[in-house]
C-alpha cells in the first residue's frame, strides 16, 4: 500500500447502508459508509438485506458501481455472494458475511481494499461465529502491520525476524514455519530460517523439507494447502512429512514479477484441519508483501555494494598518484572501525554510552576511506616530494657547483696564460705558479665538495623538529665568479629556506597546498547526495587534522567542537602515518615507539587520551603489525 493511502478498513453491515462521498445527516452512523474520494458520488450505492441475503443497488452514480468487474444497471438490485469484489469508481471493496449467535442472525461486513491491483479480503460473515469475525479483523489488522513494518526493513536478518513474528501472530494454530530463499535468480532455494511456536529457533540446515512440495510451489508458482496431509495421496508417502507427523501445511512462493525469490511454509502436527483456504489467502498476501520487501532489500544491498565499490575504487585511484603511501586510507579505515567498535567495552562509562550503531560504524568507515580525497587536487610534485629540495632542484644545484668549480679553474688558468703571454713569468716561475694554482684549486674544490655534502645532509627531512645546520649560512654567503666575471651565489634564498625546514620536507607554501586537501576533501564530499545515515561523512573527514587544544587545521577547533568520530579518525591517521612502511623521507617507526609518540600528543592536550587508551587496550593496531 502507498505511504499516503489509508490502511484496509472494515465496515459492519446491518439491514441497510448507503455508500457515498459525504456524510448524510438524515442517516444514522451505522447506516452510512463514507468513502471520501472525489470519484465517488455523494450517494453512490446502497446495500440492503433481504432475509439471509444481501443485495447492492447503484444509485445513478456518475462513475458507476461494479461487482466482479461488471457494471450494475442503475436502480437494479444485485445479489452479493461471499468474496464478491465491489468497485465504486476508484474505491475497491470486498464483501464477506458471518453467521453470528444468537442462532440464525446474520452480520455482514464490507472491507475496503486500498489498491485495486492487489489482493485484499472482503469479509462475508455468514457462516461463522463472533470469534471468527474478531479473528478476521485481527488478521486484517496484522496484514496492515506487515505492510507497514516490512516496508522499513533494510537488512535480511531483521526482515526474516519480522516475517516469523507475523506468521505466528497471524496463524495461532501454526506450530512450525520456515523460509527458503534463492541467493541469485535461478539458484535452488536454501533454508535461511526455521522456528517453532514460542520462539524456539531451529537450525535451518537441519530442517527436513518435502522436496515434492517445494518443487510444486516453485515450478508451478502456486500456493499449496494440504489438510489431513498424512491421508493425502500426494504427500503421505514422503519420508519428511511422515517423520515429522505433519497433519496440515501451507506453502506459498515469494514471487515478484517473473522472479521467484523463495517460499514460506507453515505447518502443524496437531490438527489435520488447522488451515483453511482463507488462511492460505492471507499467507499469500503476506508473501506478496514479503517478496516486495525482500526485493527492496536486495536492491538496497546492491546499491550499498555499488557505493562501497565506487568509494574503494576512487580511493585506490587517488592513492596511486603516490605509490609510496598506497594503502594508507584503507589501513586508517580499518583502525578507525576497530577503535569505534571497541568503545562498547571501554572502561570509561561515558565512552560505553557513546557506542556506535552499525550505521554509524559504516559512516566512520566511509569518512576514514575518503579523508584524503582532496589530495586529488594537490600537484603531483608536491604530493610526491621526498626531500626538502625537489629532485630537479637538487640536480640543478649540483650542476651549479660543477659550474662553480669549472669557473674557478678557467679563471686561474686563463690568468696564468695571460701572464705568460705578457712575458711576466720565466720557466721556473711558471712551474711554481702552476703548482700554486693546482694547490689552490684543490683546496677550493674540497671546499665546494664540503659545501655540497652539507647541502645533501641538510636536504634529508626530519621526523621531529631539528635546528638548521649553521654551515648553511656560510654557503649562502659564498659568492663565485662566472664567465665574464658576473658574480653568483651557490645557494639561492629559496633553496636556503627549503634546507632550513625544521621538520618534514615541505616549504610553508607547499605545506599550505597539502593542508588545503582537508578543505578540498570537504568541498568534494558535500557534493555527494549522502543518505541520512551517511550525512556526517563530510564533517567527520573534514576535522581529521584538528587538535583538542585548537592548534590543528583547517578551522582550529577545540575540545567538544571536534566530534568523537573525528577524534577516532585522527588517532588512526597518525598511527598509520608513523608506522607505515619505509618511505624515502622517513623510516617506519616501530609500533611501540609510535604509541609512545601518540601518548606524548595526548599528554600535550592535542589528542583524546580516553580514546587512545581504548586504542591501546583493544590492540586493534596489532592486526597490521602481525600482517
């Protein structure tokens, strides 16, 4: 039934009732059935009792009255039989009658069907007692609840649990029920749930099933009702039925369109006539609702799998831009998920109360996978930077040193040649001058080599803050003469600044580019139309570089401004950054040392010490250490 359509309604009938759109003041409440729809005439039709029978008359309505698909002539009376379907324009009704005590008195009800294309019972109460009528009303109410409840199910376990509860509520005489489902279209069904009345669960794999019944239901796509089963020639010879002394059974396929999704069987061993045709119709209605819910769940699962695959593929594509850090986001997601799951066992009561639901755990996982998504916008040479100077810059600097050495030699030998041409030097003096120049060039060459070694040493990034090398200032101030005597420096201001970086290998400008990935991640992620359950993904990912004391970025959040999920992500991110495999700019830190470094961050007020204690106690981080 549609979300905006009212549920099935039961209208008791007495001697006479008018059906129409608006309430009639001249008629008592029990003599008028109001159907407030624009296609219904004000006085549309009338139902009257004559003896033990009921008749319907069309009151010259605009859109007509139909019984079992045939339009009634206006003013003519038509006898109603149990189960007749009435259509008043767009309103669908079903007629049932029941015999009620005292002896011989009859009561009749009209049940309204919400959708003309779907099964809904119309009650003729002519042959049963008051208890039967109450049972029918109860079953109708339960079927309405089935439709409402199953429509909200998003996982198979909950779906099956609800179905089982509804079955035993709808059929008080049922002693056992089981559900078989096909994993994929065309696959044979397998038992997924089995239960006895009272909630006693059975092992689905151990359930004895009549394959004759199953084959008939699935192949012929028809519901089966067998009363006094042991006397039924079709089933009495089957071992599974005889062994369990099944006396009455209903088995209905789960069908949606042309696809058979499985079946539901209900049986009992205490009453050979426990189930009637009306029960089979009700179970068929439940199976129709279940098939829709099951298909919705399958589609939901498919969409969930599609999203998982797309997210993982996107993360892998981004991380392949920097093979050195490949796998980082997946490892962080694993650490974060394990830490979040461990909260329910935390010593801290406030953390136990904050334990996450499965939907929230999935939200944390996505946020962890996508926390570095913004790196797609960082230039590759910055993203892959290994030393304080880029590779090309270092090669250029080495060439400059070679050029400086060549210039020294050129200037010395050219000066000597000029003096020789001018006759200043004799043979002995020339020999002494050559020896002096060679010695000076050797000293200057060694000096340049020492300068270059200092630069190579300074070019290595440090994990923790270090003071810059004092020798760099001397190199920066050293000037050389080039061709035509234009002076040049061995070290530019930009190179000097890069080599003086105290921690890591990024210049202030490059660090701003890297840090911008956090804001870029958020900008990308908020463009995705997340479901309500995943709406927090952009915010959780956005804050993974924030610190509790406000020293983090990009917003400088403090304390409770940083959500618990983000704090979990931050600890996981830092741990993997420290312990990841050796990189060109750093060696991998052992797990114990990494935990010590994070503990220092907690004591400094940067990270959440309570969460870090859970991280250590749960030992989720050991999974990768043993991998």
